[in-house]
């Protein structure tokens, strides 16, 4: 069994990270010591490991600054069309290693830190994750920023600088407990506050229609303070900006209370305004109509649009005097991409600014707005769609409500003209939903206010009535608006950074071009039968498994068998993602081992990780069930090393970077027709795990790329699910006819896994038996059978590794560089640039 490489051995390897020049190493050491002394005001006698991390972060950041300033100068001089990616979530993870990778500094830093008697990996582990996202949507935004910078696009990410990101998950007695994620506690070396660009955002108030135009008056003002984070492209000297807004109370906040003499109370009330950017809402695929959330959505939109218009008006670097006053060319210079409906208020807000402030004619303003905005749809689940009460808008954003009513009227007039007498169609397509509580359907607002609407996986708009019934009528009205953009992941973070061993052996065979053109992985098909390469791929996987096993032992005090199959399902805990199906397989395996302990079994370590929304009772019960199953199985002497069930606590970006390279099997088992795409599936594929999954989301395209026979595909297809819906899904039929399923369910319900509280899982069993929307039992038999095929192949390491190589070779499509190139050409109307900006040490032309 291969032992993990020592630091010394790692240093001797020539790798895709590049060889460190002696000058670079000396420069890094000098800069590190300077920051320790002058920035952190410490010497080596009193410095803590965290001080060393900060000194290194500032050293690396110094290498960004010149490129960052030069990139912005370059954009102001060239005046390209700018791309604005608006998202309420950016799930960035850690920044240090990613920056070193993209600037080609990793080996120089590694060597310098080694010479200083420190360990680079230990310092990297000190950094907090920037957890400003829930899951796929926020991580996609982060990958997109990396790709936009690498492709040389003049792009900006705009969002909120949440003081508290996604909660830290602790498991106490098997239950999830949430802890606040105080990620800014020690400061953030990567951000730069920009108080000079602080902007006012208005709420509440009333609307006055005057001869001079419409005025929104008597509003409450909150200030938006921007914090900029650099986003470096890969070795092209481009450094773009992610600008996150933080809420600040103006100094005259609550003036009445000041004047009434209650000074202390007035100062304390400033918190109310500043609460807007306090915390990320921890819901994934679920809409919770809270006023604070609507405030967050308008806050980011209002601040961002002011910023966009300021930048549009002043095109010379450093100049704040307006030079453009005509908005005719606005859509030629500005593209706004709405990441889901969360920033949908961009549409009425842009209309408000153009009509009320800039005095543009209404029809012209509407044309400009539609040509500027584009919308990405992220989910097919009805409970995730944003539908805000009209009453809330009336109070919080009265002018926007008027604008939405007017836009809806224009839209419905058009529909009525095309489909006379079709009242039901008007009802279905209206932005305003009638009923006891009138609501604004934000998805409908996005569709009518955008020139392009895209889903995130091939199936999404191929058969729109099936994939997204919400948009069927809109597709009939404007088919040219609808597109597909298959998601992708950045190969820098998800291969080069997290799996350097694999990146190295790939580069040895096909060169380094794959790092910025992942389609070059196809060249690996020539090496599927190359015994040396097969051996190297298997060796890298084993090293990754040993490293992860050591991490689990250190962090969680769990000892696992590194020769076992690492069977991994990591994602948000949700009924539609069907962690329960995985649980039933674990119980079935356990029962088979117990029934026949002397039989030979393929050893497995089943790892499940992910967070449950704090208010999602069933998801929290699922976590408790997983931990309870683990408690029984892991302590059963009959089972020993054959089976372990581990819950990976506090799953986050930095944990994904460790577990994904170590996985043998990736579980992507949502009910067909429920996952809009998924990107975890792609990360596992490129890192050499095989996939067991349903024909759902991007699994469909992964099977198209690699061949269905090279994935473990099982279960109902979308048409089977629909047929079962028509017939009526009856869980009891499966329960009665499948003895192993019945045994597993009986064990859960009798308290076998919860002896101290036998009724603990009553709700889970009740849901599975009587109201399971996601039909777990219907796929159970096919899933268990398919897992048997996984075992068979795993017993033949050479064949398994050949399949792994084929999967890696066919994963090239799933780069976010390809996704962003398609967005750029087909939605934003810009061309990516392969030309690097000159580095800061070369004089400008």
C-alpha cells in the first residue's frame, strides 16, 4: 500500500505548479517577514500560527495588487462591454491556495515557508471558508468568477458581504446543531473596503405623481458600503473584482429620537438598518417570504445598479465626471446576469432609474432593460419559486410595485392579442397571482424582463413543458428567448488545487493545456490501456484516500479502512436528493453481513455529508437517521471493517476539496426530473470517482459524454416517473413485495437504530410510506442491484481504473470555462480573450 508522500518528496516532484525560481523564494521570504513585522506588529517569538497565515496572505495579496490596478486601467482604456453577475450567494471557500495557483506562486511560497521552518499546508488550514452561499447556486457563481477572469472578460460579481455566512454544523447526539459562522472575526486579508463608493439605498416611503415626473419620497435610507475582493484569472495577469455590499446606518438615522433626547436608543437602533447584511438565509431550494430577505434582495440590486450606471457614465480610469449621458448604448456596454430570481428586482429598479431619474421614455426604457438583463433558472421544484406578497411590496417598495403592475399590464395585453379569449392562459402567465394573498411571481417577472432565459442542464429546455412547466406558456410566446447552458466547474480549484497528484500525472501525458482547455482531457483516451498510467492513476487515488483517512482520524477520531471503497454522497440534505435511498442501501448491506458474517464482502465506507436548512424538520431527521445507523453498524463486532457509515460534519468547500479527490464512488441519486443540474457530480467525475446515479440533471450529459455503460445508471427515467404519477405511487406495494426493503423499514420504525427512543423515526417512516413525493421505494430494487454491479467491478481494480480514466477523459465538457464562453457568445454578445494583460513590471504602452 502506497504511503503518503513526505513534504521533502513532494518538494522534489516537478509538477504543474511550476519550479520556484530562487529570486521568487527570496522575495517571498522578505515580504513575509516584512508583513509579520509591519502589518501584524509581531516577531517570531510571539507570533501565532494565525499571524503566519496572515503574513503569507498579505504577501500573496501584494502580488495581486499591481495586476488588479492594471486590469481596471486596461478596462477603462479599452471600454469593453462589462458583464455584471448578480447573485445573493458567492460560495468562495478559501482564497490563499487558489490565488497562489492562479498566479503560479505555489512552489515559491512552499519553498519560502519551508525555509522559514513552517508548513504551508498547516497555514492554509487556518483560513476560514468564505461561506457566503448554501450550495450549488453559490458555488456556481464562484466558479463562474474564476472562469470569467481566466477568459479575460471585463466581469464583476456583485453580492452581499454577509457578516455571518452559512452556519457551522455541529453534530450533537446525532442531531444537527447550528452555530453562527463568524468568518470575519479575525479580519479578512483579501478584501478592501471602499468607503468612497458608499451609496444610499431607499426603503418604504410613498410615491408622488407630479407634472415633472414620479417621485419616491419620505423614504428610509440605508447606506451600502462596498468591499472589493480580487478575482485572479489563471496566469493571464487579469484580476477582476467581486464587490460585496455591507449595510451601514446613515449618521442621521432616527433623527427624531435624537431630537427627543433619546441619544443612546437612537444609536442602538442603527443595528436595525445594519441587520440587512448580517446573515445569509440558510435555505436551499426553498422560498421563505421574510421581509428581511426582500430587503436584502433590493439592497444588493439598488446599490449595484447605481454602481453600474456610474461606471457606464464615466469611461476614463479614475474619472468620476459623467461623460456618457445617453442610454441608447447601455445594452451594448452592460450585460446583467441574474443568478436565479433573487436579484429579479434589477428589472423594475433599472426601469425606475431610467424613467424617474434619467427621464428616458417608458417604451425606450423597457427595450433597454430587456436587452440588458438575462436570467438563469436554477430549480424545477415549485416550493423554491419566489412569490412575494403584494402587501409587502406595497409597504417596502411602493414605486416598484407600480412599475411591476404597469409591466404586467403591457405583457398581458400582448398575450391577450395573440391568444384572444384564453383567460386561463392570462392567469397562468400573469406576474401577479390572484388569490387570498396576491403575490408577485418573480420567475415570471424575470422572463418578461430578460432577452435570454437559460436552464443549467441539457434537459431543462429541450422539452420545456416536461422539465419546467412553469415556463411552458412563455416558451410558446418567445421560443427564441430560451436556451440551455450546461453548468461547469473551474478546473483550477477542482483539479489543480485539490488534486495536484492527478493533475501532475495528466500533465506528464498530455501537457498542461487542459488547465485552461479541459476538452484536452480527451487525449487521455489514448492511455486507457497504458499499464503505467493505469498504475499511476490508482496510486494517486490510494494516496488521496490515505490522506483523507488520516484527516478523518485526526478531526473526527474515526478510524476507517483505506482499502475499502469510499462511497460518498455530499450535498445539501433534502428529500429530493434521496439520502434516504442511500440509508436503505446501508441497512440492506448491514443485514446481509449480519445474516452471513463469514461470506466475503467488498468493504465499504459510506460517507454522507451536508447541511439541513434549520427549519426543515425532515432533513434534520434524515441526519439523525444517518448518524443512528452509523452508531449501530460501526459498533457491531460482526461487521468489523466490512462496512462503516460516517456522517461528514460541517460539509463546506474546504472539506469538499479533501473528500472529492479521495472518493471511489459518487452518489447522484435524486428522483429523475428534480435536479436542475448539479455540479458535485462533475467534480467527482474529473477527480476519478465513478458515478452511481439516476438519469437526472447533468448525469444525463455525463452519460452522453462517457457512455452510459461507464456510469452506474439505474432507476426510473423522467417518463417513468410521470407514468407512475398518472397511475398513482403506492409505497406499500413495494414494501409488501420486497423483503429486504420491508426488513429495513421495520428496523427503522421499531427503534432498532434508536433503542433509547423507539419512536424517533416515526415521521420518516410515515413520510416514506404515505407521502413520499420523491418515490424512494420505487427505485430501491434497481438501486440495490446496481450497487451489486459496483461491487463486482471494484473487485477488478484494473477494469475499475480503466473506467475511471475514461470518465476523466470525457469530463472536459464540464468546465465552467466552456459554460462561460457560451454565455459570453450567446447571451452577453462578447468574445473571450486569450491575450494576457502585460504584467505590472512591464511598462504600459
